[in-house]
């Protein structure tokens, strides 16, 4: 994590195609003292990402289809970013990112998002997993 992270702030990337949901996430994160690196609506737009995020909030169904799972794996591989899936359809996660922390179900609360980020910044201790952050189920692959 960056020096910023050690002070309780994270660099967060939002991968969400619904403008109002992305705006809500941005407001929650900014109000919580976190830096939002950007909001990306599809896999192709992520090519412009230059700075490594600490955490990526990733929806599954993006503007270009069910590309969220692949985007999450890419962000984990390229940047080592911790992934929190923010979705109403967690069953669509075919192969979770290696750095996947969990799932916050839509609709979400401000507290659910901030608790999930705080959990990542604390090093993901098993004893402190927020109730709103569901574990990622690994399919029978």
C-alpha cells in the first residue's frame, strides 16, 4: 500500500457503467477521505489508467457486457489491486481475481462501502470482516 494508505486513505478505482451509481460511489469515497483515481464504464476505457489503485470497486455487467470479472483479474494482475465486487449478481463471478476481497451487494449503503475499504486497509483480518462484505465463492472449476 502507499504512504497515503497508511494514514487511512486509499486510492480507489471505480469500474461501473451506471452513471448515478458511479457518482454515488465517488461521493461516498471522497467524503470518507479516499482518493478516487477515476470511474471507468467498460474494459476498453481502463487502458487509460496510469496510476495503480489500492482498491478497485468492480461491477460485473459493464457497458461492454459481462466483462467485470475479466477486468478484476486484469487489475489484480497488472497492479496488485485489491478487488471488491459491487454487484447485484454475485453468481456471475466465474473466476474471481486473485486479490478479490469480497462482494458488496447492490443496493449498498455508505457504511458497507466504507467498511469494506477500511477492511482492506487493515490487511483483511478474518476476525474483522464487515457483515456487508460477503466472501467470494469459488466455483467448482
